[in-house]
C-alpha cells in the first residue's frame, strides 16, 4: 500500500514539474528581452522545478522513515 501512495505522490510531483517546465519554455521562447514581471515569473518557474526535484529526492526517504 505504501508503494502505491508513493507512486501517486511521485506522479503528482512530476506533473507539477512538467507544467512549470513547459511554462518556463514558452516564456523563454517569447524573446530575450524580458521585463521585470517576466523575469520574476521565470525565476518562480525555475524555483518550482528545483523544489519538485528536491521533493522527488526526499520522498522515498520520508516513506522509509514512516514505515
């Protein structure tokens, strides 16, 4: 049962990272001249992607401890 829950959480985290990665890609494709709001959005998407990767790395350890 624990593996199923971990798999569902992993799929959700990957989905969030993928959505943010697509948004970051479309923002970068818009052009090199970005205003302040677009730069802030770019950093927000990049930060969310990094947090998703960290969460993916930590999740198995948390489920091991909770066992």
